[in-house]
C-alpha cells in the first residue's frame, strides 16, 4: 500500500473471504471444514502407522517422487495441490486396505477446494513438502510411532497454523 508522503507498506491480505469460500464449498458436501479436519486427524495418522509396516519399496519410491515433484513446483512457483492429494492417496495405498484408500480418495475430493493455488501460498507449500519428507523418513525407517507422529504434526499444523484454523461451535 502506497501512502503519499509517507512511503510504501506491505499489507497482510484479508484472507477471510477466501476462508469463507472454502468453508462454504466444503459445507456443500454436508460437512463443515472442522469436521473434515477432525476426521483427518483421527484417520490419517493411523494410515501412516499401518503404512510404515506394510509399504513396499516401490510405494515408498512413489511417495519420494511425489515429494520431489512438489519441491520442483515450489521452486518454479507452480501449484502443487494435486500432488498434495496424490501424496495422501499414495500413503493410503501403502496400507493395502481398500476402505482406507477409498476414504482418502473421498477426502481428497471434499478437500480439493482447500488445495487451490490461491490458498496454498509459498510458506504453506514449503511446509507441505518438508512435512511430507518427514513422513517419508519415518516410513523409510519403518517406524509406526514416528510415522503417526509426523502425520499428526502435519495435520495439526494445517488445522492450527494455516488458513483454516476454525473453532467448533
């Protein structure tokens, strides 16, 4: 913002209209955003825990490729929301459990509006890549506890420190 005779100032954009649009889009599915994130907080750490002991080397390589592709897009300033969704689905595929895979696929469809380029700023995308790398590291060590913890931290950060921190009524 430029102020004549006073200088130029960097303003924090008003994210409230974007937040409201996403909450409204998720609600069109009959769910509130906090319900989706609450569900993710319960289900996805368990997925990571199971994936730690069941994944194949090919599945781990796929997760690494997705994270690497995310990093490349980050470096060139391109959107990575689709890769974020692919990462979570590929993680579920590591469990070999069709119900968990189908659940994450449905969550990805519901959550798609929260992965748009307008909402995933550079710090958010950097967080996503580094968080996914921590999950991969825990999987590579075949540590169910560390995999669960890495996924919990991932979701907690999304819920509490990013755009969609909402409080349940």
